[in-house]
């Protein structure tokens, strides 16, 4: 029998007969002995009458009493060769459009395969013996076969359109009706029994091919369902970011709402409240960056259009929102423009940090314009963060659109190598006047817009869940038991089981029934193992580059050291403090380099993943999304490291002028700015580098990033191990099944050997 690789698959129910009935060991033994008794009588009778049509007479003169177990491969055997299927159906291959047709009309798709197979089986019946057929067809056989070929051709035209239930019934009744007429023929017009057995084996091949139609369609539906789950995951993430945006903005504004109408204090009056506001401001910017990262269309990780529209509708709800209204001396300041100021600073700091050297004013301006292009693609007329970008690009030192004092400069003393350590304090000065600050009522407009977007996304999630249920229903409808050919197939399989030689039944049982559903199971397990193994391996490649991030809290602790170790009682306090500062600067530069190398590695991996033919489109989308997300987190970490780096580079530690008047050993300044005006900002920057800032809300902390990578890698590794265990269990079940099969066949072999010996005797 020809074995087609597209219908070979496995089933745990090894002893299930083709008709669906259970065939246990006891029943098998009974069937074997009954077969032995009946077949022995048949062969003895045929030998006596000379009616053995399929074995040449010369074989009988050559038969000698064997002294060993009979082997079916012996040439001089009195037992006829087992009948084999004579047809081979082409492997089914579908485009996505064709798979949709299969899913929408599974009965029609199955019927077309049936028609193709039955045409081949009828044509094979007419094949002469000299050309590989079982026997030369008689005129009576020719007449019957030709008539059924004509009937099939007539029915075939109906299946080019929309067939009726009557068409299906007539089509699937053809094999049984055909064999019934063939069996009514009498000698010498009757075909050999093996001819009928071969026809039924051909039909078993056809039925297996019909069942195989469902496999690519089910795989396609599984992929589509996976994509919908990815959409839902992205939507839930966006909902969480919208909630965080509203929450963090409120945290940022609360100190000013509760404070008197006074500008932020500096110097010794700098306190934890202002440090917390800077942290909230940076966190707000980080949340908005995550919200908009995948907003543009055409990216590998772009949001679905429906989700993108929900975010843009949120921006529309923010139209005209001002964090500072116009006052007597200050113009109005939009929330988007205010938020964008930190992105300008971060871009300049990142340029300095990544290059590890001072840049020219022109290079900073070019970087700001590049950043503007990035953000223009992530906003709409309702809400943009690029309002001040042109002002900075045109006048890097003193942009004149955000402050009437024209004092919001990124750099200190008009020197582009000296970053202003008080920059974020100056940003907070823009909203120092409570009388012009966004009111609680105005804030509620933002919260309402976020809630409206969240509600709209709930609707999207509901729609996607309904689509998942619909596709799961479609997948269930592909099961043979749900299709029109199922009853006739079972009836014909039962006929095959009860009329064919037991060896032929077992051969077909193994090849058409055993080897079916489990190939699909094993292939699915293999696909999942391949995906999880590759993902874990790719993530591990990245992890190996940043293992030192585990000790981030040890390396980035200068703010604590300056607070606790500034004592004259310590030996060489100044020298030790300078050493700690130098080590942290070096560590910043080294970690920025590690991040850049990790991004390069990810950029190498992504094209390989996208070109991988062993993964489904949903798996590629998931893995590319994971890798892109981590690449974005490395960008976040570079920004955090750079903010810290430019502050540390301007830091100077000097011995106190009057050691007898204080217990402190040294003073610290950044570009001549005293410690009390920026030291808490140093602690904020270090916390962002270590853990991603406030409660780890913003990604880009070293420990946070490494732990996330290790957790993801472990998840995929565990999943792979679970799939390996499932495969081992599956293979163990298969081994037990094949043990039963081999035992049964060995028993049959012994029975046939006895039959052969008795015939020869």
C-alpha cells in the first residue's frame, strides 16, 4: 500500500477497528482462529477445484514443507501477496484564501477530495495486469466501471457550484453501490477477491485524505486564534497604561494642588516633595512613551487598527488640555508640550552618553529634529508632545516658547558639554504658580477621556473574544464526525473490515488509522517545542550579555555614599569618595555599551525570526514582539543611564575649606551647583537605572530588565520541558500500542504459517 506523508498520523486507540469498534486482545485471538479455520477450508477447496486465480500453478510444484516460521516475503509461497492500494493522491496544499474556503465549506472541500480519489480508484480498477493492475478487467467489469465513472462525472458538475444534500448522499453512496454490483457478477465475469480488497484499501486512502483536509485548516484557525489572543493581550496592556497615565498625572499634580501658590524652592529648601514630583514627571513621560511606542502603522509590532483608533480617540479627548493656563507674565503651556520637554533632554543626554564624549551644538540640534520625527508619528491634532522641539532645535541654549524668563536651558553656562543639573527643577518652575495650574476639573477631563478609551477597548476585547469563539466553532466543524461523509465512511470501513483478509485490515489499520491523529499531535508538539526552544535560546543569548546587571544596586549607590560616608573620621574620605564617583561613571559607560551591544544582537535575531519557516505567523509575531519590547527597554535603560552619566560627569568632590568647623570631609558640586540643589535628583536617576523608577512602573531598570529576561526565558524553557514530557508520554503510549500491534501480527504470522503447512500437506 502506498503511504502518503500527508495522511500518516497517529492515534492512541491502537486497537480501534476501522469501523470504530474496539478490538481487544481476546477478540483478536478469536478472530484469528476463526480466520484460520475458514481460510484453511477455502484454500483447500480452491486447490482441489483449481480455482486459485491469483497464484500461478507452478508454485504448487515448488512448495516444500518449511521447518521455520513462514515469512510473507518468500517468493515460493502458496499464500497470495497481500493486496495493496493502487492509488496515490497528491499532497494537499492551500493558500490562505483557499483555506478560508475550506473553513467556510468543509463539506464541499471534503467532497472534492472524495471525487478525486474515487476517480483514481475506478481508473485503477481498469488497469490491466501487465500495467500493474490486479487482473485484466472483464467486459462486465468494464461496463459497470464505465457507468459509475459517468455517474461520478455527472455528480461532479454539481460540486462545482452549491451541491444539495441529495447530491452528497448520491455521491457518497457510489462506492458501496459499485461493489454491490461487482459482487453480483458470476464467474467468469467476477473479479478476484483481491480486486475488491484493493478497491476498499483505495477508499481508505481516500477517507484518510479527506480527514487530512482539516489539518491545514485547523492549523490556520489556530494561528488566527493566537493572533486574536495577542490582540487582546496588547489591548489589556494599553488599558493598564491609560490607567497609569491618569494616575501618575494626578500624583504629579497633587503636591501643587495642596501647596501654597509659591514657586519651587531651591538650595537648602529642596525637599522630598519636589524630588517626588520629578520622579512622577519622568514616570509620566515613560508611561506615555510605552503607550505610543507601537502606534504608527507598518511596524512589526504595530497595534491593530481598532486599538490604534481607540488610542487616537483618547488623544482627541485631550484636545486643548493645558497644564498651565495663560497668566499675566506667562503664556499657556499645553500638557503635551510640557511632557515633551523631558524627551528633548533625554535625547541630548543619550547622544552624549552613547558617544561618551561631548557633541557639537549642530549634532544636538540634529538629534532633536530626529526625535521630533519619531514623536510626530505618534500623535494627532488632539495631542502632540513636539510643541517645544523646534524652539530647542532653533535655540539650544534658551528656547523661548515655554518660559517668559527664557531660562529653560539644557546646558550650563552656554557650554554643550555641561548639562544643567537643575534642568528638571526649572521644568517644575514652569508650573510653579498654582493660580495658572491645571485644575482638578481640567484633570477630570483627562481621566474621563482615559476611561472612555478603556471602555471602548473593552468593546474591542469583547469582539475579539467573540471572534475566537466563532473560530473555535469553525475548528470543531472540521471534525469528520460533523461532516456529511461520516456515516457512509463508517459503513464502508465496516464493510472493509468484515470482508477483507485480516492481514489487509491490520495493514490498513496501521497505515490509515494508527498512523493518523498522532502525527498531527506530534507535529503540533514539535512545532511548540521548536518555538519555545528557539525563543529561550534567543533570550539566553541576550541574558549572557548583561549578567552583571544583578549587582546594579551595589554599583549605583553614590547618593547613599555621599550621605553616609562624608565624615572626617574616615581615612582618606575625599579619595574614597572620588573613587566611588569614578567607578560609577565607568560603570555607566560600560553598561551603556552593553545595552548597545544587546540591541545589535536583537537586530540580528529579528530578521532570522521573520525568515524562519518552522514557526507560524502568530509565533513569529509573538517572538518579534517580545524581542522588540526588550530592545525598547534597552533604549529606556540607555536614557536612564545617560541622565545619570551626564550628571556624574559634571560632579566635583573637594575637601572642605574649614575642617575644624564641620564633621564633613568634603563638598560636592555639579558645574558649581551646590549639592543640596540636585542630590535628591541623583538618587532619582539611580533608582531609575536600578529598578525603573517609581515602583518599577517604567521599564529600563537594570535589575528589572534582567529579571524580566530571565523570567521570560525560564517560562519558555519550562514550556519546552512540559512539551518534551508530553512527547515522552505520547511516544510511550505509541510504544505500547505498537507492542500490541507487533504481537498481533506475530500471532497472525504463526497462524498463516500453519495454514501454509497444512495446505502443502
